C-alpha cells in the first residue's frame, strides 16, 4: 500500500532540517511504497495550499545543507483559531488542503509553536508525526533537539575568538546568545567557551553581583572578562514583573537589548571598558555538525517507522541514547527550562563562574 506523506518545516530555520527531511524520505522509500509531498513555507503553505510532489533525487545532496529546501515561516499558534481580516478559517483550510493532497499523514519539523499546532491538527483528526527542531533545546520530553549542538559549536567559536581581542585590549566582552525563554544554548556555549559570567533567563541576575565578579577579576590582575548572556536574561526586578509589564519595560529602555544595558551598567558602576557582540542569526546558519546530521537522520528514520506502523499523534524525541516517541498532547504547550539545580549549572558554579545571582 502506498503511503502519501506531507512534510513541512515551521518556525525559525536551523541546521539539520534538510538532514531530517532526507531521513524521513529515504527511510520511507526503503521501508514501504511512499510518495512525498513538500509543503512550502510551513503552516502557511498548508493553509494556502502551496505544495508539490517531490522526486526522489531531491533528497540527494542535502544532508550537509543548512536552512530548509521547503522554506519556513512563523505562524503563531495563538492565531490559528482566529479568523482575521482575510476571513480565512486556518484550521478548516489546513484540513481541507490535507484532504486535497490526499495525504495519509503529515510530518512537521519545528519547535514549541510547531508542536502545538501539530497537536491541534492531531486533535482535529489528522495523522501527524512531529520532529523536535530548535537551537534553544527547550522542547519537552526530549533530551536534545536537532540544531542545538551546531548552534553550541557556533556560539562557542564566537566566544573563543573574543578571548584574544578581549585580552589584547583589556576589555570586558558581553556576548549575546540566542535564547529568549530558555538558556540551554548560553549555558553550554558559556561553559565550553570559558566564559567568566553566564546569565540565563531562568536565573535572575543582580547587576551588582555581575559587576563584583568583573571587578574581582580585574583586582586579581586579569585584564578582561567574558560574559555569555542569553537574549532573554532578566534582572531580579524584571523577574518579579508580569510578562506584559516586563515586555513594556524592555521596550521602553534606552538600550538595543539586555546585553547593551549590562555593558552600560558595568562601565557606569566600575569604569571597566565593555563591548557587546551579537552573533544573532549566525547561530542558526550554515551546515549542521556531524552530531546534528546523525541526530536529524535518526529522528527522520524513527518518523518513517511510526508511519509504517500507523502510529500517529506522536512527537519524536531522544531519551538517553535512544530515539523515542511521546504523545503530542504531552509535549505541546510545555517548555523545557534549565533547572536552577541542573548539574551543568552546579558545575559552572563550582568552577567559579558567576551566574549573576
């Protein structure tokens, strides 16, 4: 029996998407009679009916390719059931286009928002399998997401390169690393790159403690300090605010980001010359690491196995060394934050790294 599989990539791009697409397709072709339908630009393409039947040769030569051959877009989950000015019922349109494509199942590759919409479609009766993609590593019930390790390598390389210029000029360098809600990327890259101070969204910081750590190094004859700061890091005052209030406070501050604010405060409070580096979307770009190529491929193969066995409504993940699957309803809507007592946080503290608190 032929199984017709739709594939889409949604949310932010990251290394490993094409490797995962390849893993799904090649494993499906090897296991059973399969047809692959590529849906353009994520859920937008599913809503608007932009898709095409893919040839087998399109899955060759993409293992090492960054980005996504299917394109992607951000379609916020909170608006999925909202009918806007275009008068489009998005859920109804996605279901209708699923039927028009004559799909037996849909494979979605994405982060938290993607999983929530995937679960919505599953609850609406569609056959869905979801794969965990995000450089933030914050998807529930998976130890690791694909794209994360490549981003760690890139962010670590940025920090490595800053050590030499910081030492040469005797400057403090603040590196702003992606991660608005969860600090996994900053934690790993900060530890791997030898940062002296690591600030995460999960551990509200006290700017006086941060300045004390910088001053302590200066007084010990160390001419520079490196701060790895998650873009979503917040001080104790912000942490006590409600989400909307905090967003308004951030929008009103006279700084481009929290990292620029921290740099200005360090200069004002202790007179240490400080610079900010924002690698930004560089952390999402380029070829996936060997680890992410293997991980993406394994996730894709597992998705094909689920399709072969007719097991749907599942989110693929990693537990220990094993690729597993969990019900989408148990994964969607939950975020995996860095626990304050996590072993890596404890290791950082025991190394003398300041966590800002």
